[in-house]
């Protein structure tokens, strides 16, 4: 599922399709200590009155946050979004405890979510089984006699999320969004991104050394003697480095034209003759596929050379590693879980301790059965009034964009007509889907954590693959209802706001309109603007990759966007590591355009309701409240290791720049806080795209 416009999460366009996700080790208390607090729309405790809002608005709005809420030991960063998430986790935990208590009167969905959760919590049963659940796959690897036999194994690996050599999945055809097609993607690496294999400098070299050690440790836990594990880990690293060499970096992967190469399967066969593609597709659940998107043809050429030149024993070691790394570690024995945590969470992200098991099992259940869990969540936590208010805000912000397009001085009348056609075609999805996913074919057993996790993965992958060749379901959601996030999907041309993010303080029925527009209004504007950022603007209202811009307007867009690239590219995130202005361009464009739209909509709302914009309430004018609402969306702190990883992998800028980078482009902010032109938050050369 492609979610390029997510609001909080690190999503890397197509690279997120199928490869195994990173889940980590175990420790911590196994029941909640109490219901996490609800923050209010504007929390004056967090304001650092000693800071100058014109010099560093993030410090002013959020400077005291960490005095109240320092980063917990089980987090690599913490803030308002994480607090909303904590509260949702607590609520879901209560539901799951109830459902897991059993009883004959449970509905089919209650049985599934309850038993999934309960099996996940049963560490003793997981430890007792050891690696037995993986034995069949390990035997298959051991029995490989030649490279010809690799094809069916690689297809099987795709279905169980073992990220060996490549990625496979389904997407809407970029150039014909009514069609669902197969795609093969670069893949097969265990580090977060291709540049991790090549970046120079002490920190990067240390990470590579730790990664090789981690692979060796996992192989040792699987029963290899120490010397063999160490030598295999080195060979695996060499193999992954060769895959990385043939891979696109993350900036390139954001360019839809660079990751779209529709071709007949016979052409792919010429690129990678070592794999028998017709068999691969049939075994992976897509028989009869005649054409597909090969995202990166050079990768598949490189893969062929690599398959030819690598000996079978190294390939087998690599497959064992990718198999174990693809399994959610929470369903593996404790030693594996702890080793996985030590590398991916502790070393890469600086997280001191593993999260409590109940929290991880809540997340795992949501990941596997999100729309079953979500039905109960929505009934309890998302009132019709909340839905109505959000629908209204979305409409207001869409109206603001309509007016914004009218007033743009750089865009021609011709392109404006097409921009508006796209805007009017955006589908709004709020809270939860109209039709719930049917999990009746997914078997969940009370004492089988590993089997449940694997069946859920296969169920979801089969569901995705089954879409190939079928009409598009426009009502589908790519996030579960309790998720604290939002996204825009260019192929669907839809904006999606799960009920999980429509919660205080982001949307607070008790807050002022100004605060709500600053908080959730900014989120809504952000997702809408994604349809018009450097990536989204290349798709039209029907979701097709087609150039609807005049050459002159496109040139002006690129010039304006370049200002944003430079602005953010100068922000220093940690040590000497700067924000990647090109990687974060789409998100920064969405942050900037989004808050401007929210501001316009707020002014309209104030007019409608006769709100006096000069009258202070609780110490702040409504416009100041609006900006404080925006600023406080990002209150929090991030560990340095996580910051480094974020800047190198995540298209979202670090939190302080999502505040300061935006307000310094809005002269309305400087005016509201009495800043002087030339001060940091009111620069003379502000950037503006939308
Ligand atoms: Zn976004």
C-alpha cells in the first residue's frame, strides 16, 4: 500500500510495499499504569515565556514541554502525537483485555482480536516453541540444490514478508489509475536505506560494523557456530552492498517517473534470466500477469549478475538471515527479540529500553486486524459530532484552497482551471471506512503467536495481490481507524483522516476554533496540499500521472519549490547532519501550504462567527492562538540517534523545523507576534509555493 503523504510516519513511497517491517525486542511492565492524560488545545504550561517567539517560535510554544513529559526510556522520541498514541493504546488495551478473556458470546471479530492479543502476550508458549515454526522454511533453504530452484522460494518469501533480493506487490497503474497492476521493486537490504551501505564518516562506519555483528548474532542464535556466523555475516553484508549499489536512493524513489517502467513480463525475463518470472508470478498469487511495473530496471539487471556470481552457500546464509529478519520479532523467542531490539531500536534509534509487551501486542493486533479492532474503537471514541465537525473543517479548507488558487500571481489561468478540477475531484475520507474488511478467512488461534502473525501477513499480502487485474475499490483505507496519522494517496486522489488522529489536543471539542484550526486544520491542509506538492502535482484529478501544467507554470513551480529546498537544507538537525531539502520537499511543501490554508479557513470561520480578532482571550489573540495550536502540535523531543536516522530516511523534517520552517514563511505570524522584518521568524526572503 502506497502512502506517500503520511503526516507523522516515516513512509518511503514504493519501498514500503512488501518488505518485512522492523519490530523490536521485549521488557517493561505488562499492564498499563493508568489512563494517559488528555492534553488541551492550548497548553500554557508548555510555553517558555523566556524565549522570544520572533527568534525561535518552537522554543516559545514548546520549550517547557520536556519538563513535564521527558522522553520515556521506551521511546526514541516523544511528543504530542506520541501522547495521543499512548492514550489510544490504553483504550485499545482495555478492549483487548475484555475480548481476550474469552467466552462463548464473543463475536467472530472479538474472538480474533482477543485471541491474537492473548497469544502475543504468551511469552512462555513462544519461548517453548523456539524456532520450530520456522523449521519448514529453513528446511526448504537447506534443500536448495541450484539457482533454478530459487524462483518458487523467492515467491513464497514475498508472501511471508521475507525481504530477499527484491520486493513484489500491487499498485494502481500510475498512468491509468482505474487499473491495478503488479510491480517488482528493488529490495533485499537489512539496513534502512541504500546510502547506509556507502556513506562515509565515523557514525556510518560504526553502524555498518554493528549491523554485521547483529547478523552474526542472529545466525548464532539460529544455531550456527560462532566462526561460521561471523564469516556468513561478512558475506551477507557484501551481497547486500551489491544490491544497494544497484538501488535507487530515497530521493530518486520519490520521483514517480523514475519508478514507473511498465513492461511485458518477457522484458523482465530478459533483464533477470536467473529468475523464472512466469513461475514466480504464478507462485506469488498473480498467475496470468502479462505486464507489470519494474520500478528500477537497472536493479534487476544488477540482481541477475549478482545471482550468477554468488555461490549457493552464501545465498543460503542470506536467505536464512532475511527469513529471520522478516518475522515480527515479538513472535520469536526472547533472545531473538532482544537482539533485534538491540540493533534496530537501541543502536539505530537510541531507544534505551524495549516498550512494554502489552503496548507492542496492542500494536501487533492493530497491524494484523486493524479494521476489526477499529470497529470497536470507533463506536466508543468517535462520536457523530466529531465526524460532523471534521467534515465541516475539511470542506472549509477545500474552499480556502479554491480561493488560494484564484489569488496565485504566478500561475496561468489555464493551469488554474486544471488545478481546480483536481481539487474538486479530491475524495474526503474521515474517521473510518464505509465498508469493513472481512477477516472471516483469517484463522486466529489462542496459543499460536507465530502462526497468527504469519497467517495475518499472508492474508494481507494475498488480499493485495488479489487486486491485480480487478477494478479499484475507491472506498479502501490504507490506515486502521485507531491510527494517529493521516495520508494523501495520489493514485486515489483522496485525503484520509483516521479517527485516531481526530482526538484532543489535535481536535478538541473544548478548544477555541483558533486552536483547532491551528492543530487539526493544519493537518487537513497538509494532506490536501500533498495533492499539489512536487510529487502529487504530477498526478491529475483522476489519479493519473499526466502533465497538466503549462511549461511556464511548471518552471515557476520548480523555482518556488527550490526556495523551500534551500531553506530546509540549511537546518542542522544533529551534530553536522543537515536536513535533506530534496527528500523533505513534499512534506515541507505540505506543511507550509497546509498551515496557510488552515489560516485562510480560520479567518473565514472567524468572520462567519463574528469573532473579534483583536480581543485577547487567556492572554492571546485568536491569531496567536492559531499559531500556538500549530506550534504545540509538534511539542516534544527526539533522541540524537533517532534524529540522525530520521534525517537520513524520513521525508518529514524534524519537529522544530515543522514549526519554525513554516511560520517564518508566513508574514501573518510575524505580524501577530510583533516581530520585526529581518528577525529569524520574519525573514525578508520568505518562501511560498501555495
Ligand atoms: Zn505528509
